[in-house]
């Protein structure tokens, strides 16, 4: 499947929620803490190829995903294969046994909304508040317009890249993007 999405930065959590609900967003998954761990080869071959192996943990469920390199276009598009897993700790042990190693860990609080044919999330991260819109480019443009945003405001970077840029801008040494 091809995942298509954009992120929009917001000044605060309430501003993001208000924009989404005013545009007609209906809460479908309440706020919860999500932990993502990215795994890579010791020589960082996946990252250098703009690929990602991600193990996501959230309350009561976990997912393993592979994301391919970004495809050209007006929104962030990339192949994504994701599956639920029953035991995240066992999957992590398997990834380690295969020679992959933890490359990045991030946390975010996320709530999910349905809006038109899009999935819209409000993400609270250690580096800011973002609304993520996932859908076709036409749906993304329409939903962004309902949020009073334009394509010039689209952020196509991943959270690891946004975090690295934030660290540079704030004179911090990059590490994991966590609330702790």
C-alpha cells in the first residue's frame, strides 16, 4: 500500500484540536501514548536508503511496519507494509536476532479523527504539535483547506528528521525523541 500524508505544525494542542473539530473531525481513537522504535542494520543501510523498519507500541496493541523510500510528489508518499503483532517484545527479540539494532526511539501522544475520507491525527511530540492528514493528495488538499492551511505549510519530513532539525536549531545533541 502507498501511504500518503502531510504534517501541519500548530502552535498548541488546543489550537490543533479546535481546527480539526471545527472542520468536522470526529474523534475515533482517543489520546494515547505511542512509542516507536526504528531498527536498522549496524551500517545504517535502511536509513541511507530512506527505508524504515518500525516497531510501534501503544496501549493494548503493537504493529510492525516497513516503509520504503519517499516517492516524488506534492505530499509524502511511500510504500508501507504494516501488520499487528501479538507480542512486541518477542518481535523486538527477533529483529535483534536478525542483526538489526535500535536506531531511534520516539514518543508521541496521538488522537485520531475521521474527516471526509482522511484520517487526521493530532500529535503531541517533544518538539511540537502536529496535525497529520493521511489520504489521497486531493483529499489532503481539501482537508488542509478546511483547517485553513495551504500546501506551502505542508511538512513532508518524518518525525526523526523533524527532531534532528529541532536539535540543530536548539543546540541539542540528537538522541531519542522522548518526553523523559
